[in-house]
C-alpha cells in the first residue's frame, strides 16, 4: 500500500510539473546565454528587412579547410556554392541568435551554442554629436580593419604581378579586366573574379576578425565590382548593378557580430587617378572626374542604388562615399570646395532614399579640408581622416605625427564622430600600443590598413597586415601568360589558414622579449 501511495504521489507531482511548464511563456533563445562583445563594446542588433539578392550570383564564404578542393560543375572551377553564406538577410530577425553559420548546423552540442543577447546584436547606428549611437542609446566605438585588396586588388599587396617584360605594367583593376576579357572572354573573366574573392576572404578570415575582437570591417569596392557592364561598354553603365557579393559579405560579417562600412574606393573614371581607385591615370592633368558631369552622375546614381538596396540593412554601419577624394597634384592632394559640392550631390541623393545611415566624408588629408557640416546642412554624418607617416620604423615619428593629426581634428570641433578610416603604425609594437590607446582616449573609431597581404613581406614584420599568405614572385598570378586553369589554381593558394596571423611578430624597439604579432596587439587592446 505504501508503494502504491508513493507511485501515485510521484505521478501527481509529475503531472503538476508538466502542466506548469506547458503554461509558462518561453524566453526567446537570444536571451538565454551571454557572450563577450567585440572590443568590450555593447554590440549593437540583428534585424534586416532586406530580401535576398536577385542579381544572379550566389556567393558564399568557404571554409579554409575545404575550399581548395571544391569544384563547381562549370569549367570555371569555382568552389562549391552549396553554403549560401546567409544570402537571405531577412532570415535574421530580432528574436534569432547571431552566430557563425557552421555552428548553427551542428546537432551534437546545440545546447552549448553561444547566442547573442538582443541587447548585444547589431542595430542601426546613428551619428549623435561626436558619437556613433545604436538603437538602445549606447555609444559604439567602431574598431576594426580594412578588407583591402578583396574587391580592388593592389599589386603591392595582392597575388597579381605588376611588372612584365618590355616595361609592361598591370597596376590596376581596369587593366586586369582588359587583359582577362581579351584572353578569356566575359563569362570566364566574371568567374575569375568570383573565385578570386571567394578564396581571398573565407570564413577563416571572419573567425580571425571575431577572435581579434573587432566590431567593424571597412569594405573598399569600385564601380567595376557592382557594374561590370560599364567595364565592357561605358554606354551601358548604371543599367545593371550586382550587389550580391557585397550583400553576402555584410550579412556574413553580421553573423560574427561585425558591422560593415561600405567604402566607394573607385568611382567611374577614378576620383583621384590612383591605382587603388581601380584606374591609374599617369598624368594628373588627365583626371577630369570633378569636371565630367557624366562620371559624376554615374557615381551619384550608384550611391542611389546602394542606398535603395541597403536602406533597411542595419548591419551597414555607414556609407563612406568617396575614398581619398582629390586629384594627384604635384603639390600634394587637396580637398577643396569643388569636392565638397560633389559630396553634397551624393549626400542629397542618398538622403532622398535613406535618412537612417551615417554618411562619411573624407579629406585629403587635413582637418581643415572639410567644411563645417552646417555649411551644407549635413546631418547624421561622420568625418574621416587617413594617416600614413611614411614607411618609418621610428616610434617618435609614428606617435608624434598621429598625435598631431588627432589633435588637429579634435580642435576643429565639428561635433561629428571621427573615423580613422586608414592608418598603419608600421614596424614598431610600441607605436601600435600608443596609437590604439590614443584613438580610444579621444573617442575616434578606426580601421587599420589592411587586414591581409598575399605577397612577400620583405620587412619580416606585419606592419601593413595582420594576416600574411606568403607568395614568391613566381607563385603570383601572371595575368598575361598563365592559363585560365593555372590562375584558378593559384587563387586557391591565397586562402587564409589560422597560422597566417602568427607568422611575424612586430618588433618592440625597447623590449626584445616582446614577440607579439599585430593580431596579438589588436586582441590585447580590443578584447576586454
């Protein structure tokens, strides 16, 4: 009888427990665990109403361990595209956790997955006074890197050779396009660029960025990356944009808790004549961008298309509308009122479509070369500077110049967020420590130049890059002579491995026992 009474009691308790659980309101998964946010900041929220891309190409960011062996059904030899890389950004709602896609599919340890609480997810950023502020009213200091060379290759840092026999040079994106189109045709040229990007930046790179503690990546791109018809025939410019790669990059970065700044590095016809704009113009007198109404209008229209596509995408931190916007002059680059007037054209065009995103204005190079925002009625904007102190290994030169630059910008009291969009401290660990602390103390967001190089690092230190994929001159792509299949195979060798961030310590000029790499230095400052 006692056993029967015990059994009845157990069953009754079990029934009461189940009834109570069934009636409870479930907490959203996103609130169930806590993780540290990049750089110790509250990371802002994951909501995006933008639908998936309809531009045709379906990009994904491959795993570094499998990309080199993957092949598609086409003759291009592209890596497998079965992993969608979150092309449909609408799948990320406010109530869904944000974490790397490969973790989402694991079934053996689902309970242990680190989910991002809603308060720490990416939300729309706005410029309020001197701060970037998220939807919760939290100040967000953007700390990150440039994805230099991913969309706009530069010969000094990428896998493509520049110098050939008979004084032939291939120093820019446009020339590479012309060579590939002449040799391989339109479809194979497009396939080459797709494979280049897919192997240059993989999920391993996002993992490294996440581990380093950054919360933003500045993504430089040119019109050639989104308007390939303009490369084929300028008469067709502006008729068929393809933002699929950029969309996928933005959405995948967001899964790692990282914002993206969209940076137009190369406008139609080149806004500065530099090779890093995608089109090198030897004679500065031939740089006619600011007097060419068609080139300017095409660039305005491109930004209208960007604003239309990304206006509801909260993962985009800001629109950096024109990189280093001045012609190469013998006396040095200067940003003047003619440049400001064009900035205002872009600004007004974007604001007709999108009033939410921060718009970034750059100067070449000083604080005095941008107007007070009130001159044009600019709001929700930020001002950007770039600082390169020359290839110096001098702590004094690095720190003195950077301090002077910061002080000059702060003294202008523009009352907008300041963004060090590009910089390096070269080959002195102490310089990096000093400058990163300097930015933090002065509320200056930053992105170093650059995250990665795929060429030899003669100096033996990572002063220009966090990740180095070492390639000899013979291993680089010979665009004039390598076969299509050889180029594809060489692209596979530029995939980042985890150890590529640990190759070169940055020397400390007063402490030989300091063996930190640039990755270590960033992580030390950003993961708190």
